[in-house]
C-alpha cells in the first residue's frame, strides 16, 4: 500500500485526470446525469428538498451530506438567503452553509434560482428595469429581449458579442451603459481584463457599471461558457466530483483525504479562527505542527496564538509554501498512522524503495522538509 505522502502526490499532481476517473464511475455518472437533467426543473425550495436524490447530490457537493436529514434546518437557511448579513446561513460559523445558499439562492432569484445565469437572467432583468426608467415601449422591450435570449447562449467569445450589434446594444443598455457613446475599444479591454485580477480595468474604474458588465459577461474567467454557466449546474457538479474524489481517497487513507481537502480550501483561509471552525482543517494544522489531539481542547485564543507563532496565515496562498506544509502534514500523519507495519532499519537500507511503514519515499519527503 502506498504511504500517505506518495498517495497524495499521485493524485495532486494531476487533479483533472483524477477527477476524470471519478466522473467515469458508473454510480457517479448516473447521479450526475440525473442531477443535470432535473435540477433546472426545480422552481421552489419545497420542490428542491423533497426531491431526495437531487437534494442529497447538492448537499454532498458542498460536503454537507451528513446534514441531508436536517431538511427543516436547510429550508430555514434557504428561505432567509444570504443578502442580509444577519440571515441564518450567514450567522452560522460553518461557511459551507452560506456557500450552499448562495448557489441555490431562491430568496434572491425565486423560481429562476436553478437556471440563473448573469448573462441571461440577470441581464434581461436589468434591461427591463432600464427600459422602464427610459419609458421604452413594452412591445419593443419584449422583441429585443426575445431576440437576445434566442441568441445569447450561442455567444462564445468577446468577438461574438461585439459581432452582433443588436446583442451588444442590449447588453450595454442592461447595465446602463450607452453603446453610442462608450468606446468599443474600452469595453473590449474591460471584458478582456475580467474580474479576477484586482488590478484589471473593470476593477480599477471608479464607475462600478463596468465591473457589473464584466462580471455578467465573464469570458476572461469562464471562457466560452460565460453566457451559459449556471452555478447550480457546472459549479455543483464540479464540487460533487471533487468531494467524491476526496472521499474515494479517504476510503484507503484518511490522511490523503485530509490533505486533498486542505489543498482545496487553502486559498480561502484568511484567519486561524476559520481553521479552528473546520474540524478537518484543524486536524491537518495540528498534525503538521506536531500537536497532540488533546490540544483541540485548549482555549481557542491560545490555540490561535500558537498557530500564529508557527506560521503566517498568508503562506497558504503561496503554492510553494502550501505544498511544503502539506508535505509536512502527510509525512507526520504517516508516522502516526503507518499504512503498514514499520520496517526495521536494516531492511530499509538494503531494500528497493518501498511504500510500507516509514518508507524510503517518506524518508525522502522528510529530508526535503529539512533541506528547505
């Protein structure tokens, strides 16, 4: 059996390939097809939670499968939404609930929650508001909206959008931008820069209409799926597959599951209290720092103070430092949870590289830690 460090490395070095293998598993394929074929038909919270198969798929995608039984709890979270900072989901320490509610946002989008796409529903909604302000004839609004919706899903690039003047004008007016006076060159740069970079043109312009436009037509971030990408479809399926990958790895080695989970969540970690609020993240950190399980019972502030003395929280955003941290975790986890009985010193010296106990692979990993 491969040890924790090697098993993690084999998966982490090509996550897309590992997920592709998971996606081809018959049960995963069957459940994903059912979800995609049916989620768009759901138009209310009650329909959602009563469809056991859909609801459990969605819950698992966010790592909440253990709470699938708590329908009343989830209904309350979904009904209150996430717009109000004091809503039920927002007040929960575990942010997975807020992320779940944000994806299935019936409170904000109503019966369009499961088909909501910024380039489609958000844009047509905005256009209707602007048309009312400008007192445009309702018949004209309907004709332009029908034209827009019949063609926008076929737009796969910035060039496609600019290539259809009628579509482009509709999109611009939806975000209160005048296509007659706005420079096409500037608007192209707004879209090309996207929203992920804080220094992009859309993010640096004081007028936030440009950022709203770039967010709705996010070709920079979503590519050709920008006009069809729906959080409840692609986003949930991607999360479900990743969650299944981690569970599958955990069936053989819990340490690998924890490492993969930490790798996925690391970019969003901003403070140590967030780590302590997540049992899995906290387990990884305590193990990597060589702390006993009993340390979890210590005063929260004291735990945070010790963590701060050992590592800067910002280091998790650095790929190289994150990888070094996970290497430390997998190595120390293997020592505490050997994949097979430890080998004696003589057998390690005179054998080929092994993957049992404190193997040569593990020793090499530990040596890497010392040399960095």
